[in-house]
C-alpha cells in the first residue's frame, strides 16, 4: 500500500482547499450565490486531485493496469473529489457554526482530504496495484464506479436545479422589493405632501386681516373668525380642529369637526391647554416660525379621546395690531387620514407596512403595539428593542434595503427639514421637526410559498431523472460487466493455455524477452527450465485423450506448487512445459526446485478411478552473460533437456 504517496495527496488537497477557499472568500461570494462557489470550489479541487494523483502514481505498472481496467481514470478521480466537495459545501452550513475563517478552512480541508483520499484509494489506486484481477474484482470495480457516477450525477443535477430555483426565486424577490419600494416611496410622498399643504394652510389662516386690523376678542371679529374657520374645515375635511389659544394656554375660540359635522364650541366648553407640550413649545416661537407636532393621540379634557384619534398639530404665533404676541393659532391635522393611505397600501402589499416615530414606537402596522408610548401602564413596545441590529443599520442612511435570513426590510426616513417641499423662508422657520420611519417588512417565506408548486415540480423532476438514471447506469454497468467478461475470455485465449490456465507459448516468449532485459539491467542471473513429461503417450493411448487432459491439468498444478510466487510457468507444447526463474543464482536452490518437481510428478495420478505414473525430464539453462539472448538461452535449455532424456529420463540436467 503506497502510504507515503497517499499522505502527500492528503496534504496537497488540504492545502489547496485552503487556498481556494481564501480566493473564493475574497472575490466570489461578494457578487454571486452559493451555487457558483460550490461549482468553482469543487472543480478547482478536482483539478488539483487529478494532477497530483497522476504525478504521484505515474508508475508503469499503475498506468498499465489502469488502462486494462478503465479508460476513465481522470473522470473517475474528478467525480470522486467534485462530489465529495459539493456534498460538504451543501451539507455543512459553516456560517451557522459561528466559526472563524481558519477554523472553517481546517474543518473543510480535513473532511475533504480524508474522504477523497480514501475513495481514490478504494476506487482507483487499490486495484492498480493488485496484480491478480479476477472477474469478480473487475465486476465489483464496475459496480463501485457506476455508483460513483450516479452520486456525482445526482449532485450535478441538484446543483443545476438548485441554480434554476434560486434564480427564479431571486428574480421574484427583486421584483417584490422594487414594487414595495415604489409603494413606500409613494406613501412617503403623499404623507409629506399632506403636511406641506397643512403648513401652507396654516400660514393662510395666520395672515387673516382680522388679526391685523381689529381686536379678535370683539364679538364681531370672533364670530367672523369662527364662521371662516367652520367654512374652511367643512371644505377641507382632513382638519378636525382650528383653535386660538391665548398666552396662558386657554382656548379663546375653537371650531371642531366630528366626522361630517362642523361645530363651533361654546365659551363654556373651551379648555385649558397650558399643560400640553405643543403649547409650551410653540408659545416660545418667534412670529415667523411654524411648529409641527409628532403624530400622537388626541386629548380631550385631560384624557386620551376614545376611540383613538391620531393627530398632528400645526401651530403659529399670532401677532396683534400693535405687533405684539397675542396667542397661538393651532390646526389639528387628522392622523387617520394620513394612516389610511398606509392602510390602502398594506392591503395589496406582500409585506407588513409599519410607521415608527423617532424613538421607534409603533404608530401603524401592529395593532397590539401601536401607541404604547401614550400609556404609562402598558408595555412599551419599540422596534429597536426587538430588532436592534436592523434599527441600527437603518440609522446609517436615509433609505435602503436590509435583508436577513427570514425577512427583507425596506425602509425610508421622513425628515421634514429635508423632505417637505416648502419655500426656503418657511422651511427654515420650522421647529420641532418630527421624524418618522416607514418600514415594509417582507417575509421571505411568504415569497417562497408562491413557489411551492415550482418546488414540488422540481422535486418530482429530480426524482424522476434520478430514477431514470438508475436504470440507465444499471444497464450500462451490466453491459460493461458482460463486455469485460467477454474481453477477459478473449484475452485468456490469446495469452493463456485453455487447458491448464498457464501462459501459452507466445506470451511465454514475450515474458522471456522482458525478463532477460530486466536481468541485464539488474545484473542478476535468470534461470530457464524446459520440462517434458515421460511416459505420457501410453496414458492417451490406453485411457484416452480426456484422461490425458486431466493429467496435464494436474501436472500444471503440481509444477506450479513447486515454484516460487515470482516464477513464470507456461505450457509450450502437448506435454512440454517451461519455467522462468528470475533472480536465482544458487545452483543448489535450482537443483532443489528441480528435484521437488520430479518428486511431485512421480507421485501416482488417479484419473477416472485409474492410477497411472509419470516421469519428467528437466533441462536447465542460466543466463550468466549480459549479452545473453533468448535464442541462446532456449537453445541451452533445450540441449540440457535432450541430455536429461538421454540420461535415462526422469531427471534434470544443467546446460554446459
């Protein structure tokens, strides 16, 4: 077993895999999917395995035996390594193990090298160094190779179908993301346009001539303002209130709309709003400033109004005829009108639309979590507490797309200073600019569910093709086994004696020439024996040729049992045999072998219940010269055999 070369192959595969993984980590995975990484990694390491194996095992015997067994040596090695690496990359999710890069390379390299080297040895190298290849050995090799081809095809087909499915799925995901991104953009545009219009309407109401030319506290002016405001909000039904507060926070007048009914609130029902945050902040403004509140719930008489009424309040300072600050003009913009646009988008959206305030509290999108910041006695649900990494990533830029394993988050920040289309003099006067974040959370599982039919079709196609391939590869393997069995028979007729199973005369002469060359190169002697049976003809004459054939079979077995394992024996004629004994320089050892043969042949044979006896004459020649040729050696062995015959037979003689 070539352990040293297998160890070199193991180390080369492990080192090469580490280099390939570094390359892929640096250049490929940033731009492509996992399937391309699998193909590139598996293909490159398979190429390394082919080159390394062929270099390490370039022995003549290895190449010769491989060519006798299969012409697909390179394909076989490539299939082994490609399949092993592809299975490793698909089976092991290294990222989920939270390992460092060097740990991943080490684990992957060890698994790949161990499995690949073991399979290459079992499928390729082991049989190359097996000198005796029986039909069963070749049959098992064909079965193993067919199984390997099947699994390699299964992996390649899986990669191809996986690529197709992922391509279709990614296209759909991209289309959904683009559609949802456009919807979110339209929602943001509508939201900001409404605030823009409300800001302009506030300025129109603030510049009413009653504030400059008359005392607004007079009954005439008061009645005129109330009527103007009532007409205003009856036309623009997205406003719910228009109020004037004095410098202490008390309401001077208030026009209120409830659904389609517009009412002027009586003096007895006017409220004190001095405790509300919007009054405290807005009353401090300069005359040119505009206050816009965050989106929250409406308070009436110190309590949150039910059912909930989301509200945005716009405020501006009122100046009297003498240029003094006389109060605040406040317009309530109905939040439900703004949120209804998000609700319409949500009905046709593939995701979950959310609107968050600057502290990431829910204003829209999750009924159980909405407006939690308005109630001190309820759990405070914030997006950044539940998805801290996502929220942190959203703070980096104004809008974008963030994807994790389960969801795609499409987001866009609404910042009034940057996004509202107001004249510069008005935009610069905005204070308390609220910020909101629009998010569309698209579950990837929801998109993948749309491809359930395609997935089932792909699975059915995969199973169908693999079932068909079982039949094809099985049929190919059976025909290959039959063809090799037939080739083995043909080779047996060409190289071996059909009766005894020994080499025939032609192959024996070829082997003799090769052994003479080896003996010359190694400067060691070579022994050639010619063996001829004595008293064989009477057996044929008395018991028939069938009995003679059985005797020859038994003679072949006995002679072979007396020789060494490396010796070569052949039947070169009717009852004539020859043996080549390489690297044997001890004359006594040669004589011992000849005597064992004679003793073995002298033992009576039982053929067809009949006992018969034989003898054998042996002529021995030794190649003692580097210039020795096969013709000279055969002549010397033949002369020695002739001398043994003339010496009374059943003996051996060395050539002189």
